[in-house]
C-alpha cells in the first residue's frame, strides 16, 4: 500500500504542475484572442456642434437674446453704453458678454499727468482718473489692461458684475478687415487669463477707438470657459450671441433723446452676426488644422480627452489641455471626483464635457 502511495504522489504533483501550466497557456491564449475594446470615436468639433447647450429666450424693452438654461443675465447701461453679461452661476468662467462701449482709458501718460495736475490745483475730480494708460491703443493692449479698467470705481458702479480678467496671455490674434477710418484697431483674439484666480480661455472680438485722447473698446465681445473647455462650448455660445437683437424702437428713442452719436456702436437688429461668424470661422480653422496633424486619434490620445463620472456612469469629452488642468485643479469644480477612463467604458458615446463639468 505504501509503495502504491509513493508511486501516486509524484504523478499527482506532476499533474497539478502540468495543469497549472495548461491554465496559464489557456488564459494567455484567451487574452490574446480577445478583441480590443471598441472605442467610440468622435471629434471635439462634431461633439461641440451636436451636443449644444439648450437656450431659452430673454428680453426686455430694448434687447432680446437666447441664453443657456440656468444662466444669469445682467444688463447695464443705456444707448451708447448698452451692455450685457450672461454667466453660468455654477461655473463663472462659462460666460458671454458684449460691451457696446467700454472705457475710457488713457492713450498717453502725459494726458493722465495733466488730469492729475488739474485736480491738484483744485479742479473737479476726473471720473476716469483710475483708468490705465493703454499705448498704443491696440486690441491686445486693451484686453491686457481690461482688468485694471474693470476694477475702477466708476466701472464697478456702472457694471458691478463685469468679468475682471487678469494675467492675459495672447494665444493668437487676427486683424478684422474693412475697419472704419476712425477705428484705431480691430482684432479677434484668443487668449488665456485668470478670473478670481481660476484659469480660463476665451475668444475676444475687440474694436478700439481714440476719441480726443481717450480710448474705448467698442463692440467688445467675449465668450469664455475654463481652460481646456472652450473649444467644446464655442458653437453653443455663438448661437446665443447671434440671437442678440436690439429693437429699432430702442435705437430710435436713443437718437431722439440725445443725438445720433449717442447710440455709439449700438444699431438695430442682430448686430453680433459678423463677430459671431468671424469667431466661428477661426474656431473651425483651428480644429481642422489640429485634425490634419492627427487624422485619427489613438487610444493613448483619447485617454487624455475623456473623463468618467462614476456616480452617473457617464463619459465626458474634454480636451487634453483640460485633462491636464483638472488633474491639479479638480477642487475648483463641483464634479471633483471624475476619473480616468475605465477599460470597459470606451464604447460609451461621450457627452459634451463643457455642459456637464461645473
């Protein structure tokens, strides 16, 4: 009996070891034969154009505009200074604004010193003395100094909700053709900036004018988002801007009450069509250029352009720039628990992250 047992034990051990080897080979073969997880491919541009924000109409006796559902709207000024700001209350960098005329700023240091001398000699206070010197009065210089202008007491009194844009970094700029002779400069600018210590980016359509030594931003239009989300929100915000309409009755009333010059850049009708179309064209060219560089996104690239929400089982399309920013600044967002993409979620159709990440 003992001899039989001694004979069986080596055989059993050999069988176990052999079976372990079989299992390993079989599992590796299964793994190799498994199909790659299906990846739902979609470009940022296609998602931005199809996953649009829902808009609702807003109007008063002067203007009308369609704004994203849930956004606040602020209207300030009259006639030549008629302005608006619409903003997501849960994500303040998601905003659009239009200033018919914003200023003044000084166009020379000498003029500011002259105003100081006048006040020192007992003259009346100059309302805009806190304004910065912007020389030369280019669109990009105006934008880089807008935060100083927005902080002045007279601007805060006129428009307390004004976005205070600091640390502006110009990404690119494009001159606007066919500008009138009285205009100093006209450009469409893409820039990064800080607002309330949060990093954002935006498109800014700026026309500057020098009026007797004082500079103004005319038709100053902006659409912004947290850094990395701008490209996903541009079509939605341009839909809103294009709907902005000024009633002819309001413009006529401004002219009757003051004079034709008092309307400034304000005209009847959809006055932001041109600026909206210009932004759209530049945005589309940017995405087409990036697409040519990488005709088909690899899984490695996609891994940095989507985030997963474990609470709702949703996938959000983002940009690699936002992915990098979110890793270090997730505490700035309500959804501070988003995760890298799990292997089994690549087949999910991604949602537009610009509308969901607050």
